[in-house]
């Protein structure tokens, strides 16, 4: 179902739940994987994904159709991720590298993370990037998003995003060479 | 651990999602989200009956006090000038003339209106002043210089 049709059905009380259920089915994987790559842990990603959709539910009536629905949902998911990671650092009074170390350990020990050694090393290298740069990298490299869409979601200029991505790639390659 | 060569590029690594989810996770997720939205909707009720009742009880006497205060305030208001004009309109011209002849003491400033009244026939006893005295008063006050 197209977004426009979903929104029209959501606006009608009798089809509101059905439309929202379809919206969740349509976007759940994109949202979940976007979050999961940032927070690593499945339980955290699961909780945040649900939280994102609750926020979508609460604010969908205010959604302006000038922008695309999925970029709007992505933006909510991105904000949730950054807030979560920020709180995590603050809660445990840990500097950034300690949270990265904790997440890095999960990559080695978690049963729901697979992949060969190179893949795991890549994930650990990603954790060494600042959160926002990691977001940029994930959106470009894994989600293959256009810079213009990323710009709309992150509120950053296309030029800055391009520079950030290329810098992230350089850093990752350096990390991988070092290890 | 695998050692990367010096010319290593990110594009050398195949793109692969290393993360996994429990089986059937995405089949169950929509239902779990809907449970949470239903719970969130219940929480959005602005006034819970348990909170609203004591507030209503506290507001009732306050409202009564406010109504009494407004009532007392309005009844103690002095009559408005419009009412006075209306009342005066009901008094006949003869009665007004009789009253002024008997009780009114005209002030010097009242002569300011003499120019307008000149054409009208006014009883001498009402004015209680001679034409000469009136002219002298007019000269004294330089009425043309006074703004009304």
C-alpha cells in the first residue's frame, strides 16, 4: 500500500489500527536494522524499534506530507538511537571508548551475531567512529541511501555528509590495517 | 587474526549483515507494537476520574464565591450618566424652570453659554444678573480663548 493511502486510512478512525499495522509491517525491518547496527544488542534494538513506532503513532496526525514518510520515520529512529547511546554513556559515567568496548565485546560474544572474522572486525572498527559518523556510514554503506535523503533525515548538508562518509571509510580502512 | 595488506580497501570486504534476529521476530513485532500503542492511547486520557473529582469539589465553592462577589459588585455600582440623562428627560420643562428659579445659583462660568442662549427668551429671575453685569463677566473671562 502506498504511503498516501496509508495516511488517508490512518486519518479515519475505523481504519486507523489496520492502516497503522500495515505501516509497521512496511517499515519495521528498515527501522529495526537501522537501530540494530547502532546499538548492536537485539533487546535494545527491539525496545527502541517499538518506541519509534509508538512515537510514529502519536505524531502521525501531525506529519506534513511535504516530506516522505520513511525519511520522517528514519529521523525518529535516528534520534532515538542517538538519545539511547548518549544516555547509556551518561548513565554509567563511561567515556565514549568504554561504551564502544562494551558493544565490541557483544560482537564477539552475542549468539545472534554471525559472520566471519573480517565481518566482525569491520563491525568493531565501526564502533570506533563517533556515533553520528557511524550513522552516516551505515546509511550510505549498508542502506545505500542518497546523500539528499540523508541530508533530510540528519539535517546536515550534502557536502558535510560526503566528507563525513569518506573520512569514515578512511578511518575504517586504517583501523583494519592496524589490527 | 587476519592481517590486512597495505592496499586494503573497504570494497574488498563483501557487504554482509552479521546481525540476526530470533525466528519469527518480524511476524510478531507488529502485534507487540499495536499493544504498546493501545496502552499509550489509554495513558493519553487527559483527566483521570480519580484526579478530576477532588478538583471539581474544590472548584464548586470557589465558583459560588466568585458569583456572589460579582453579584454584590454589580448591585453596588452607582447609576450610570446615561440613566441620569434619561431621568432628566422625563422631567417636564416647567418643573426644571421652577427648580432653577428657586434653587439654582449660577456661577460665573455659566455665562460662557450666554452667547448660545442670547437668541432664546430667558426669564430675568432665572439668570439673576443684569445684561451689563453679564457683558462685563464675558469681557473678563475672554471666552474666545478658552477651549471647551
